[in-house]
């Protein structure tokens, strides 16, 4: 699993053999069962992680106590509560495993030591932050400007086959609609037969 993460990193930046060994030495493998939280709201995150296997969702409770899905992550993603981790503050959301999941966790403080000794890590961080920003900006635009049906089509394009692997109410929450409305959209698209 650590090799998967190392391969991911090496596609972005160059590391010599010593740096590669140092990186893998600050990583831990974490196994999560379906439904288990990797990060809990109010917790101060001390690491970020590479998703080697499984599916995660980020969610929070709204003012009415309903859970709102903020994002999904699949294999090959880097996951973090970056703002909270960087500021040593409490996270405002939860990160939950939707399937059996394996993470390669990276100790943030130890990684920062490496960051300060190799300028390539700035490129790595910039790459991840840029991807995250683009994803956030696209999501905000969808919620503000697109119909629920268009948002669902974008979801299917961004997360192929995810709709077959997770509960539909998580998807409805992500789209900002009710599960009933999602069922209507799916029926209209011919994805389900409601009899």
C-alpha cells in the first residue's frame, strides 16, 4: 500500500532514494470497516491520507440535524481536513468509510519537516490544492446554477459506477435533493423501474 502512495507521489515530484525511504517511514496503514469514521467532527487532524482502497465520504450536520454529504473520495485520492490540519484546529466535518477501506496515513508534522528540505514538496502541495480548489469551485457552480438532473449527470460522470456501490441517500444528500427526488430522476433516466 505504501508503494501505491509512493508511485502516486513520484508521478508529481522527484524524490531520491533516501527521500523515498523517509516518506514511507512516516506513513502508517489504516484499515477501516464500512461505516467507521477516519475523522470525527471536533477532532484535530494530525495526518493526511492516500486512499489505497475503498470509498470515503465527507459529511457534516446542517442546522436541522440532517447529514449533508460534502464530497466523495475513491481509490487513488488524497484525503484530508487540510484547513483544520494546517491550522491545528478542530475539523468541522466527518470522514466516513462507505466500504472496507485502506488508507496510507502520513504524519503531517513529520511531512512538514520534509517539505522544508525539498522544494519539490511545494509542487506536490500546489498540485493537490489546485485539484481540490477546482473540485470545490465546480461543485459550488453546480449547486448554484444547475438543475438536480444535470447535477446527477455530472455526478455519474465524475464518479463512474459509484451509484452502484453506495446508498442512494448519500448521493441525494450530495446533490442537495431528497431521496424521493433522486428516485424520480433515476426513473426518468431509465436507471430504475418504480413499477
